[in-house]
C-alpha cells in the first residue's frame, strides 16, 4: 500500500497536510477547499494534531477557506480545533484571511439552525438577483 504524499506523519499523533500538494499554488475554489476538509476530518476524528502547511501557496481566498477550514467549526468544538490544528508556511495577509474565516464560521455555527437557514436564503436570493 502506498503512502498518501499529502498527509505525512511527523510522529504518531501529529500529521502535516501540505495544501499545495492537494490544491496547487492557487487555492481559490470551493471544490479545492473541500479536498482539504476531506483530508483534515478523518485525522481530527482520530484525535490527531495537524499542521496545515501553506508553504508555496501563492493565492488563498475565503471561497477556498470556508469549506476547508470554516466548515470544521460546524463539526468540532472550537477549543478542540485550537488544540489540534497548527499553521505553517502562511504569511500575515493570508493568516488574516484565515482568522476572518474562523471568526465568521464561529459566528455562523453559534446560530440556531433556523437562523442559519434564513442567512443562507438571504445569500442565495442576493446572488440570484445579480
């Protein structure tokens, strides 16, 4: 069985996910973000600590980060994520985008399901009007 080159064990309970190897240097689409999410979730479900490595990522957008990182806040507790996710190879500008995505996700998932559905409807209607 061959080893997945994008998820490398650094030691028994710590993994490194190299974003550029899963998504390339331009991380801009929702679909690319979902690949990262799909790589992160199984490791977190096993209690692993992850280093998410953005080395050689040239473009990073919230459209990519919302499904990659933001969605995690709907599945895991924020204190668990703070303990189990470390960041590497990310510059100050991209780190500020990550922080904004996390803050928005925390706010979104803090709302009750009816409020989230209402928020989704507003966004959907706004997009359809354009």
